[in-house]
C-alpha cells in the first residue's frame, strides 16, 4: 500500500472514530439526564450544535390528553406554540407519529403542525421517537445547516433514538417521584407533600413578608354517600371534588388531600379576604356540581370550609393547619355548607 493510500485510510478511520466519539458524547449528554427539563435542554444543545437549524421542535406524547405537547420549539414565529398541545389531526407531524417512520417534509406536502401555522420553513426532517414498542413523540429539525447527507441523517437518527430513551426514562422517574407525594384516588398531593410545601411556603412568606392562607375543607355527610351508593361512587365524588378544586385555584396554589374526605389548600401571597373569595368560589362550584353521572347518579354534595392566615391568626407554621381545621369544625357544628375564618370562629359570629 502506498504512503498516500495509508494517509487516506488513516484519515477515513480518523473520521469514523471522531464520529463515534461524537455520538457517544451525545448519548451520554442526553440519556444521562433524569428530569424532563434537563433532557429538553440537552437535546436542544445537541440539535443546535450539530445541525444549526432555523427551527426545531420536540413534541412529547401525553396519553392522558391524547395529544402531543410542544415541550420545546425555537425559531422565528414559533414562540406561540411553546407549551401548547397538538391533538392528532391531519398534519405531517401527526402522520409521522402515527406511522413511526422518518420523513422529509416540504411546504407543498401540507401543514407541518396545524393549518394556518405561524412558522415559515423550506424543509424539515421529522423523526418519530419510539422507545421499545411505545411511541414517545416527534423530533422536528427544519432549515438546518446540514441535514440531508448520509452522515447527517445517521446523526439525526441516533439523536432521535437517544432522545426517545431519555424522555421515556425521565418520564418514568418523574412518575415514581409523583407517586411518592400523590394521592392515589384524587391525584392531588398527599399529606406527606403538604408538610413539605407548607414549610417552604411558610419560610417564603416570612422572608418576603407576604401573607399565607390555608383553607381546610371537609365534604358534608360524605359517609351518607358511601353508605347509600357504595365506595366506588364515593371515590368518584372525591375525584370530581379534586377536579373542581384544581379548576378553582391559581397555578401557584397547592391542593392536597389530607385524608378521607378532607382537603387542604395552600394559598401563597393570599390575604384572609382573598382566601375567603377562593373558598366561596370552591364552595359554590361543589354545591352546583352533579356528582356520579358516570354511574347514572346525580348526587349533590356540599362542603364546609375553615380559613387561617399568617400573620393575622398565627406566626407559627404548626398552628396554621390546626386553626384552619378548628374553623372548619366550627362551621360543621353550626350550619355546614359555609365558610369560617379563625377570627369569625373566635368571635362566635
């Protein structure tokens, strides 16, 4: 073999080894992350460093919503899609997700994401994300600096495989963590998480000198629901109550199932007056709701509410739930389906 041939072979093998090293580094960087935000950021760094796309997107499947979520999308005109949901309809991304096959897309092929989409791109590689036999999502790399040669396609395919593994692993880890602090029946936070959250919010309230309110609520005559309709219906009532509470609260508020038919709501930066408004909104929504429709029933349920606020009622973390609980029981002893603050309970009004 000539010296020139040896040099060419060495260069070729050097490129192969370099490519393998790059893929290995990419795999470690992406699959080594165990939280969804960390995975998304690692994928972003890999995509932008290797392909310099004009636009790219990571969509992850949520089987609870039967939709793909734009976990990350960057590029001109794409900002409004970040964090939105894409139901499975007629679009190239949805087709790739359903078929599980990589595809190159051009504008004449129809909508990329949705009809009337705000993005303008010339071409895109769409890669389905699958882990085992389970669909995970779709990776979109558009108007890239390098995307069509064999080496680039091989890297894109590897990137999609690593991303699918990482997304699925992070989702499973997150689910395990959620189960440790989530109530099985209502999917609200449980009493264990309540103590953690209350400690954090109490410390933050003291540090920022902002009010903190806690609402303790209990369903009225819930035992009668269980005795009359059975525990399956009772559990359904608890789940529907949890949904009502979620819809009635802000994103920053924390809803927990304390136990049985008791719930505790933590309201950061909320005065007593504002907490009363929140409690009244929840009370009216529960009272107006027809429970058990899935079981052919139309149960009516009410709830009693107690409210304690820092610093109005206490400056001690361990007292705030106890005082809210006492205010709730004061309502129970008087007329139920009502709201009492600690001050109202103390005044006996």
